[in-house]
C-alpha cells in the first residue's frame, strides 16, 4: 500500500533539491554521513609534516590547525609545533603563549626539553601544542652562532619521542613565511612537506624557489624529506581564475595535490578569534567538512615510500 504522504513527500524532496540552499544542505548531509561512516587508518610510524610556503597569508596556519584538529577528532594523537613568532597556531588551538611562558624558543635556543613546554589543547583529547611566543622573532639571528643550528628542532623532537609514553601519529610544524633557519629546522625535523597553495593568480610564483630549497635540504641535511602533499586553499568556485589555478597545479603535481580543495569560508577565518579550530567551532560548516575530508585523504594515502 502506498503511504498516504508518499506523493507529497517525494515531490517536496524534488522541490527541495531544486533550490540552491536545499541542494547545499543535502550535500552537507551527504558529506557528513560519508565522513561519519569511515574509520581512518592510523600510521604505524609518526608522520612529521612541515607546513611551508614562504608566502604569508596562503593558509599555512589555518591548514596546520584544522588538519591537526581533524585528525585528533578522528582518534589520532597529534602534536602541533608552532614555529612562527606570531603564535597564530597557538592562539587557534586555545593554548597559552604570553611572552613569559616557556615555549619553542626555549627548546631551540636554550635546550629546554620539549616535554617542559608542550601544552594540551582544550580542542580535542589527544591534541597537543608546543607554543611560540614573540621571543622566537629573535631566534633566527641567535641560531646563526649555535652548534648544529639546523638540527636543533629535530634533536629536541627525537628526545621528546623517546620519553613520550604513547607515540604520536602526526606532527605538524607551522612555519613562518620565510626560508630562514627556523624553516630549515622544520625541514630537517620532518619527513614530509605539506604546501598550502592559495587559489589566486600569483599562486605558483615562488614555488620553484621553495622546491629547490627543499631539494637542497634533501641532498645535504635530510635525505628522507619528501613533498608529499599539496592542498589548495581559499578556493572560490565562482571565479574562473580559481579553477584555472587548481587545474595548473594539478597538472604540475598530479601525485601530491589532494582531491579536496578548501573553500573560502567565513567560518574558517573567524574560528581563531574564539581560540578554536573550525572543526570544533562549526563542525558541519562546509569549511570544516573540507578540512575533515582533506585529513581523511591524507590518512588514506599514508606516508610516501
Ligand atoms: P599563513 O599562515 O600562510 O600566513 P593563515 O592561515 O594565517 O596564512 O591565513 C591568512 C588569513 O586568511 C587568515 O586571516 C585566515 O583566517 C584566512 N584564511 C585562511 N584560510 C581561509 C579560508 N579557507 N577561507 C577564509 N579565510 C581563510
Ligand atoms: Mg601563519
């Protein structure tokens, strides 16, 4: 027997899907369900990512914080190392970074153990952050005269891993917008590089310089380093330019670019002012779903061989 409301229900559904807002809601529901249905694999060995691009404002910090939060939400143990004197990643993870606290500066310059400076983020259970304070601004120059100046973060991280009770699954190092000694320390400490690229006209400018620097590091300081992941950020589907940029980058780096593209989203940009990632601030917003999908893709792909 036919349900009495059957006809009207199906016609309502059809009507709904034909309006842009209802289509968007239906799309969000589908994406949430797909994410909820998947259990992400955890890596056997800690994956250490350096999030780098010498351009400012391309989404390094936003990407660091939200991928870290997404993976922590999915059950991974995640550490974020804030290596930018601005301390934006620390802010977004709700972690203290006043100038009088011990921070990554003390780890790199004063041989403070990382365990003494790491803080738990209130965001998720297994999400931790090594904060940066404004002192880090001087570290670039102070590092020059120190021994093993390129290896300091790596040594500190290795010592920290050795004495951690439980292993971390992911580490993300948020870099400042330069290719100085702090960024070099990050490249030496990592096994993978994640490059966020903004979907705009000058996106590829500077990329070859970044890649040749990474190659130099690989040759001389860290042979296991690989650019494993490229994430397109701040995508605006209404512009042809954004589509063109995504297409160009995919052509150049077919194996590295994630299928997921992060849209421009007000929710993403306002989350840090609440000391939150967008994953906890508005978990079912399109921006949050995109970061959750990007994290899932990275987990599924696994580390490069
Ligand atoms: P970087 O660390 O490379 O300097 P940020 O992550 O700080 O870049 O991003 C630069 C600015 O752009 C910030 O104000 C941030 O909130 C904003 N932003 C980043 N990603 C998005 C996005 N997908 N949609 C809207 N705003 C974004
Ligand atoms: Mg930043």
